C-alpha cells in the first residue's frame, strides 16, 4: 500500500529541509526523501565545511602575524588532521540538528533516492527495498553537483572537484584552480594560508566576474600579496598527468603557457543533480538541465514544484530556503513573507565580500540615475585596529527618490552586515531613513553611516567629493 502525505519533498538540503519543516509547521503531513545525510551540499560539502576551514586557516594566518600586535609566539604551526576534525565536528552537529528538527516537527525522513513517476507518485529506492508514496504536493529540491567542462585530461588522477577536495588528508604543496568564481577564490584563500602554492586560471576578464568590478580589483591584489598567482582571460586547453602531479596547458593572449601542480581543482560552477530523479516516461519542461517553473514554482506536471539549484536563477542556499518557505506559504493560502527578488551574495575571503541589489554597471545598463556613496575602510578605526583596512562600503541610491537600490561591501564582517541592506532594499528605505539610526563607535558598521552620508557628499571622515 502506498504511503500517503500532503507534501513530499525530494532532497533535504537547505531548500528541501527548510521546506519540509515549514510544511509541517503549517499543518501539512510531510515526508522528506534524502539519499545522503540531511543538510545537502551546504552542510556536508559546501557552505559549512568551507567556512569552517576558512575560519581555521585565517586564524593560523593571523597568528603568524601576531608580532604586528606586539605578541610573540614561536613555532606557530598547524595540524591538518585536527583542522579536518574540527570541520567535521561542526558538520555533524548541524546535520544532527536537522534530524532532531524533523522529529520535533513530525517530518518523516525517508532514506533513499526519490524518483518522480509519471503518475505523480514518488518511489523511494532504499537499501531495504522500494517505498511507494503519494502526495497532493511534490516538491523537487535535489540541489546541484560540481560542473565539468570539456577539457582533455580533466579525468586525470590528481584533478579534483569541490566535493573531492574535502577528502584530501594532507595539504597540497601546490594547487591549480580552474575557475575564479566564489568557490575558486575561497579555496585559494584556504590553501594559500596553509602554505600551498596556488594558481587561479579564469577564462573571464576578472575573478568574481558576476559581481561588482571593485571586488575583483581589490581581491586580486590581496590574493597576489598572499602569494596566489591569478591569471584572467585565459583558456585551459588540456590537462596532462605528470610523474609528480598534473599540468594545465592554457592560452594567455594566444600564447601557450603551462603551470604544474600537485593537484588541480576544477571549480567552474554547479549543475542540477538530477540522476535518478525522473522515472520512465517523466518529461518535465527543462532548459539547459534546469527545470522550468512559473512564478509559483509550478513545473509542467500537475502537483509538482521545484526550487533551489534545480531551477534557473542564482544557486544560493539561503535563496533555496526562502523559495521553499514562500512556496509553502502559498500552498497554505498565505501571502509570501519574503521578497525573493532581493538576494544577498557573500564571499568568505578576508576581507569578506557581500552585496545586495543592483551594481553601478546594472544601473547604467538599465538607464537608472543614481547617486553613489563610498567609504574606504582605511579610515575606519575598527579596521585599522584589526589591520583589515583594505576594503570599502559602497551605497547606490536612486537620484530622485533617494531609495537605496544596491550595496557592495568589502570589509570585515561584511557578510553579517549585509542583512541591514537586504531589509532596506526590500522595503524601499531611503538614505535619510537609514541615517536616522545612530551607529556605535568603534565598529566596522560605522562605515555604513559614512557611506550613507557620502551619498550626499556629507561624510564627516572623508574629503569632500570633487565637483
């Protein structure tokens, strides 16, 4: 006999598990299908382990520079095995927490691969056999996996993707990274801090090419200062296995070059993980491997919805979670509580990078007249104290209405501070409204007030703008 539910969610990543929990809280009888550990890529192989390693390696880098603060420590060293143990402890606590939330909220966890059948039912393939389930609403939230590119030799020994690099039990002596996006620059920061010779090979004209150009310019200089070689506008033509590693053959301005390293990390993005998802005869409307949905996340099959990395759009954990919450609110007959058009983006380098809303380039392309306020962190007391002064806060406001349209931050705690501006953009707050709040001294957040004042050329701690 088929198991019956109101809602079945396939996938227990940040999109799926949040959707399932919201579903249960709204009174739906809910099941979630997961073939791996709850938490998906984010908790197990992405956001959380990466940021744990960034925290540990940044601490090591800071300790090596402790003499700048008058603190002397001899023989500062690291134990990579213990770094990995710390990372895994963080993962296990969060994964366990998701499981406990399922139990507390009455969500049934079905362990196995979920397959959508042509009649709208779901078959769960588990080690104990097959389970057949039916629900009024089926939500696909299977997430994504590392993408590959058609480069000869990409399958060579020593070439890793962003999942496999977590399995290394020793720090590489050298590492070439194909791709200068978020994944690439974060892993570059991690291993460069541990002494790895890192080279980034990016096909586009800049690293972090989809973000504000000021980020790319500043981060490239910072990475170079820390020993990372950055080559942009290059095309990797071939990967060759060598006796003691691998080499990347690439074109730089039509000149053939090569770089040899112990490992190569392919970090060229992610694609939907749809293996085993669709049963025989199931054919949803798709484009470039992603499921097409309408504004309510409905697919081309009645009663079936899709969210997160499986559908077109930004591939971010918090966006997938927000989509799941909004979907369940609509299925419950409620209004959406989140504005899904305002999505913060974060990069956990040092200094951190965060943005929300439009950039100057987007404003120019759309013909939007803006005023720009910018404050350099070299004039921020807290940044000078922590020696993280290279960075800025930039605010874009509509010239006529003074509403904040976009914000870019490159500074310590940027990823924590961007939330204020997600709220501002989503609610249409103006610069004067945001200036009403006093900001404490000394804080990194003071730079926000200065940047807001600079929109009107009134920043106290900055020279007047040239007219």
